[in-house]
């Protein structure tokens, strides 16, 4: 099973939009489990999981079995470990237990790998014990940047955090100071070619390709918001731009 995390140190960049859409696209290659690691529960809401006896935090606390919290979405081959936006305990787990059990998600990976081909995390904008633990279980990390003049700040901060994580846990469960988890894919989100700022920012990021990074440029597309409001994927939403679907499929293909 391949484990992928979508991360960014800034909120409002469209990380959930990209991670959920890629998860849907990757169901063409196998069974996918998405994990909502954000206490706001945005991915859970988009997947239209309204009723849940248990959430991700309940499993992490040992209050339930994995089968009790895992839910199938309306997309065939796509399951989710949901997080409750209201009344959930994910923040509490993060504050009280996450740093005490750094390899909890490594174990979760082992629990899931007999059932799924891909595991996809939608993380929060923070960098706390929860996000660190998530990255320790990952094979690959993708960062999502919104094309604005502050986007580089989040990338620089994340690079520092990831480097420190690799050094601290070098040799633990495959983590490598100079390797795993791989980080060589960057999503530049909400591109509008009619804006000079977007064109200039894309040109500023292009030199990263010479250093082994792959850039995925997603157009500005209101279908993301509308699809979320209607609890359907962008793939099932009429009106999604063909170029949006194309780049999402290209990103999914590169991650399989």
C-alpha cells in the first residue's frame, strides 16, 4: 500500500479540494482509504458523512475497532476515516497523546494495508505531533500552494519542518534523512492566466523543476466549491473544467 499526504503550513490553499479529488481519481487504480486529519472535518463533510458512531479520534484512543469507524463513500472503491467537525476529539488527541506515540500512524498503515492499495491523508495547516506522525508513515508528500504572493512562505516553512523530521527519525520505519518520505511534487492551485501575478509566480516556481520537482498547475475553478456544497466529487459535478480534471488525473497517475 502506498501512503500519500497532502500538506501545507497555510490554510485556505485548496488542500482538501486537491486531496479528495485525487483520492477519487486514484480509485481507477485500486482501493483507496482517505483519512481526514483536519479537526474541521472538511473532507468528511464533502464525502457527505453526516452520521457516524465513531470518528478517527475514537479509533486513535482505542474506543472502537477499525471496522467501526471506516465508512464507504458514494464513490466506488473509496473509503474514509472521518473526523467530526463538531464535538470531535481529534484536537484533544493531538494535544494530549500524539507526541507520546509518534508511530501510531505507522501502525494504522499496517492495519489498513491488507484492505487498501492507497492511503491518502488530508492534513491540517498546522505542524504538530499529529502532522509529524502522519508524515512518518508516508511514502510521499505533496504540498498544495495557492498562487498568491505569500505562497512561498508556506513552502519554505514546510521544507524546514520536513528536514528536521527526517533528521530526528532517520532510520525509523524507513524514514531517511535524505529520502523517505519523498517530496518532489508541488500543486500550484487556482491559476488564472489572465492575472499577471499568477503568470509571474508560475515562472518563479519553474526553476524548481531543474531540482527534481514536478509542478502541477490547477486552474481557478468554481466547481470545487460547488461540488463540495453539493457533496459530490468534481468528477461527478457537471461543469468542472476539462483542464482541471486533466491535471488531477495527471497528479493521480504520478502517485500510483
